[in-house]
C-alpha cells in the first residue's frame, strides 16, 4: 500500500491512533469509496461529519452522496470511532487520509 498518513479528530480534539487503527480506518474508508459511483484511487481524502451531515472530499473534489448513503457512512464511522480510547460523545469527526 505504500506510505500513508491518517489523522482523526473528534469534537476538534486530535485522537492518537496506532498502526492497526490507521490501517483499519484506511481500509474501511477505501471500501466505502469503492462502493460509490465515480470515485477513483484515493490520493487525498477528507471526511468531515458535523451532527448528521457527512461531507467527502476526494482528491480535491466533493463527492455527492444521497441521504441514505450519508446515514450509512455516518453510522459506520461513528461506530468505528466510538470504540476508541478517549472518545465519548461524538458531535463532529474529521478523518484525513494522504497516500
């Protein structure tokens, strides 16, 4: 897979993530994007979640998603992140991936 940089913040607080969690987040987000039409290889990915709204920026372009996809992504990411040490209530999340 090569070199990757993955960062996560919850409620504007950076969350320290180890190698396993970085790889897990990378693969989950990659799987989500592969399932969306019109997406390609991830070079840069920024996912922000504010409340119930998900915004995806892939390689500098906004990826449009419908309400159903928005809900699935939000719930998947929230479920994954809520299990991490130091995370309690989630109001906002940001995931950044650089490959």
